[in-house]
C-alpha cells in the first residue's frame, strides 16, 4: 500500500513537471497598441489578424493588437502626452517627427529604419461627389464656385486634411501662377466649407451619412470604401493633379524598450512589407509599394498625375511653419473667413 502511494505521488509529480515544462516552453502572450489615423480601421482590422496568425505560427506566442484611431495630428499629441503606443501608423511624417521633437520618444532618423522612407503603402487625394455628379465637379477649380458646399476636415488636427489643403494649393499655384494666387484660391475653397471635422472619418460620416455637402475631399482609400458602402449614392472624381500621400510608420522606442515589446513591434511593421501585407494594403484601397501588388490592383488604383510634397513644398518642417503653425497661412485664410 505504501509503495502504491509512493508510486502515485511520483506519477503526479512527474505530470506536474511535464505541465510546468510545457507552460515554460510557451511564451507569455503580448499586447501591442497601434495608434493610427482615421481611415485605417478596415486596413488594420484585417492586417492585425493576419500578423497575429503569422506570429503565432513563427514563435508560438499569442499577440493581440489594439487600435486607436483619430485625426493624425491629434493622435501624435496623444502619444506625446502619454498614450502607451508600441507603434504609430500616422498620416504624414510631420506628425511622427513631433514624437522626436516634443517627446524624445523616437530617434531623429526614424524614417531611415524601414524601406521607402518608412511608408509601406501610399495614397492620394480625390474628390467624392453625389451620384451622377449633379454639380458637374471635374477638378479642383470647381470647388471654389459659388454654391458648392465642400466637406474636408481640419488641417490643425487631421493629416488627411493637410494633404487635401496642399493638393489644392499646388493645383492653384500651377494653374494660376504663384503663391499669392494659390492663397487666394484656397481661401475661396474654405469659404465653401461649412464645417471642419477633426478627422477624415468624421468628414466621411458628415458627407455620406449626414448628407452634407456637394463634394468631399477624400483619401483615395476612404473614397473607395464609401463607394463600396454607398455605391448607389456617390461617385469618385479623379482631379487633373493630386499629391502623392506617404503615410509612414514607426515603433515608439521609449515605450517598446520599457515594455519589452521591441521584437514583436518591429516584426509587426516589417510584416507590412511582405507579400501578404502588401496584398492587404491593396485590397483595402491603399497603393502598395511592391510591384507584384501594384500589378494586381492597378485597375482599382490607376496611375495618376501625382506630385510629391518635397518637389512642391520642401520638408514637413517647412510646410508646418509656413502653412499650419499658429498664425501661418491656414490661420490667415480660415480665421478671416
């Protein structure tokens, strides 16, 4: 009887050791926070699931990715103010630069750490109109006509709104000649804007669900989502010229070092550049940077006449000071409406 008890104790102990060894072999689950801009909800909903499956298969570790969305400038400020982001995927490099300048959260050369200036996909700015285009809107100059109601978000809080503003400015500078004419044109455009939402998704809701405005200046991907959801109510108009929008990504160094999440956070961003990541970007109406995905999605994302920010305006630092800082061009235009 004593021998039997000893045998059972040994068996139980062995089983417990096996279980504890198995548990030790399984890495602890990890959670990442991706602080992103407004229209990326659908993109990252699909991408996060794909990455979690890939990471589990590669490492055996469960990873959960939480999302935060809002106007890009506002999102950058939230990270500077203490939101515990592991990665940021924002609308423009200027917003991510603020994490270095105002918080020392990332290195100054953050944009050199990933290919294509840390922009795994691009986009552009298009015009969304009511079905049948009843106001006959074909290009940027139609947006300043009397009686045209234009929906666009606030460039003080929204990265997409800054791309919108700059696309209109450069169109006018080229067509009418010079900065003064461009400023006059953009002033007229904002005189036709009844409300400035804080982010691109808010403006999308204002236009499509609240039925305000004749035209919505939109991210290309957001325009396609509206067409997909409200296909019988909206049309997409590609203007004669627009801007190449490059939404960049980075790990937030100070946060990942403190949390011990650098390895998985870096893998997460690198996965955006893989075949699957690029395919998901194209499927969600972002312009992939890989030739393979570009070829696959060329029909829904046609080649356009696009200019770059650098060729037209210089750096984001220069643009911020000249156009979006307190008292700069946008304030001069909008506050004097």
